[in-house]
């Protein structure tokens, strides 16, 4: 059974290029080997991520992500069974949320992923993918 989850979290420290590249390199390798697809929107002090794959594999991955010390306030905001993948083109696409780029800037607190529905957050992710520069990484 395929599922999709979306979670949000708060970065513990600065979201540096080195940290982001480390996350993406690990995610893309592990996700490719385990048939996980998704997108990571990262910046402005938050991580917003959608993951898709077999339920047991996604659950195991989410447990690892939850325990990662680079973020806090990890909250799953959406989980659903799916028939097909929405983000199937990427083992882990990346959209950088920039304070400077109006196409990828999220205006806080107008958009608070901790308090709106997962479907609205997924629509926001889709908008960010459409408007931003997707960095496809190692598996492009």
C-alpha cells in the first residue's frame, strides 16, 4: 500500500548550504534504493517535506527523520493512502524557501503549516514546485 505523508519542522540552527547538501545527498541515495519519492521545501527556518512510498518504508523513514537533531517541533500534518505518486519524478526534489525571492517566500504568520490542513499545505508545496527552482539533485 502506497502512502503520502507531509510533515513540518523547525530548524534547530542555521540552514546552511552544507547542511542542505548533506540532507539531500543522503535522502536521494536512501530514497532511490527504497523507492521513496518526494519533495523537501527548506528555508526561512523551516522544513516542509512530502514523502511517498510503501507504508512500512515511509513509516520507518519518518521515524528516522523525527529523531534527527537538526530540527525540532516535528509534526506530521498529513497522511493518506494513495493510488499514484504526486512527486514520482524525484527521489527528493528540493525547493529553497528564500526570504528574497517572492516566488518561494512564505509570508509568516499568514501561512502557518502547523495550523492549516494537510491538503492546503500540499497545495502550497505544489505551488512552490511550480513557481520555484526545483533542484533535482543526484537523480535528475
